[in-house]
C-alpha cells in the first residue's frame, strides 16, 4: 500500500508533516509505504537534522505550493507542479492508494472531483467526522463543511455514505442513521428537513431511526447523524471547543480527552473513486501520524468500492 502525503500543506510545514510521517512509519507495517510529496531539499534536510537517512521515505519533488487563501480551481490549473496537484496526478495514475493533505481544503475537494472524480450516482461528495460517545464508542456526523446548502436527495445520499462508513470502517452492524432536526416529530424543521425525513422514512438503503436533536450527538441514539455542511461545521467546531475549554481550565477528563482532534488527525472525502484525506492546517505531528494510520484502515476497508456497489 502506498499513501501519498503532502508535506507542504498546513501551518507548520514541512516539519510537522515529516515528524508525523516518522511516527506513522513506526506504527504501520512494512507493507505500507508513505510517499512524501513536496520540496525534497527541505525534506532531506529535516531528516538529516533528526539523524535519519534521507532515503527513509520515497520523496516526490515538487516546486510549488497552493497557499491557503488561493482560489482552488485557479490554483490547481496555474500550479501544476504543486504538492496537491502532483499528489492527485499520482493518485489518478494509480501510483498511490490514498492521498493526504492539510493544505487548501478547497483545492483538495476540487482536485478530487477533477482527478479521481465522484462515484457515478453520487450527487455531492462530502466530508464526515467522528463524535465520541459517552458510552465509549464513536458516532459519525456528515456533512461538516463541504456542502453548506443541501436538497433532500443530497441529504438522503449522505445517509447512505455515512452508513457505509460506519459499517465498514467503524465495524458497526446495521448502523442507526438519524436526521438532525429541531425536534423528533416528522413535521418539525424547515421544508428541506421535512422532505428529507419523508425520503428517509421510506428507505431500505439504511437503518433510518428518525429525527435526532443536538442533545443526541454524544449518546447512543444514532450511529450516523446527517445534516447540511453549514450546520455540521458549526456543530463540529463547537464540539472541538469542549476540549479546549477543559484544557484551559486545567482539568483532565478521560471522556473529553477524546474530543482532541489529534486522536483522529483527518477526515475522508466520501463519495469519490479513491481515498483522499483532509487534515487540519494546525495539525501536530501526532495528528498527522493518526491520520496516516486511519488512512490505512480506510484503504483496507475498500470503502470507495463499497460505495460504488451501492450506487451502481
């Protein structure tokens, strides 16, 4: 297995990325190779500073970087030798099994659509993130930022994508899918929520258990929570703030420690024909290490193929 890793994206590149790759290489089996994509001179200099052989990793040299504030579509076409552009080129050519980056999120999304493309039948790919449950397991919420406005059929497909992720990556049998709303009753919410409820209530594509509310994020009512990206992103960042508040107050709590983004590292783009992972720009080496380990698990789950089988 070959995992391509953009070492030029993120706020502390390439040091944090390379350090994360070093940590991941010690946790992953020898059959998993991490391919560093970026400035080879900087990568070799960093490895040398750590007394590591410059041949510890295969390095694909690039000369350009897509900055965080650049327009995704323009940047991809104007910077063909950027780490993101080259990463997607290698992924499209089948030279990588997965591609990971903490760089420009928009460029990662656009690159996915232009290179490996979405699974036929998927209206809009999306991104998901895990929610730690009080009982000890994990839930999933999607979308968390890709699609700010969604029609009912798009939200319905998120239910399918989330259910497949929970089943094959989280190993949850017949995962429970809930629709985020302002009340449990079918008639609650705006017109989109009501129409989506009606679609989901008649489905055989996943185990729909009805509407769920914000208070259900961390309990066992649902394994997958579906919402539009606008709401999902707000919910995600609010959840992340719990951990920071606990830390600022000098407290330590086993449950809230699980809210630390470093434990998960990154999130996959669901609904495309390959495995692409997006990480926080502020990611630490530990976060990158955990993203790379998680990437291996998603590749092994063959999730894109599972999605194709449902949509074809």
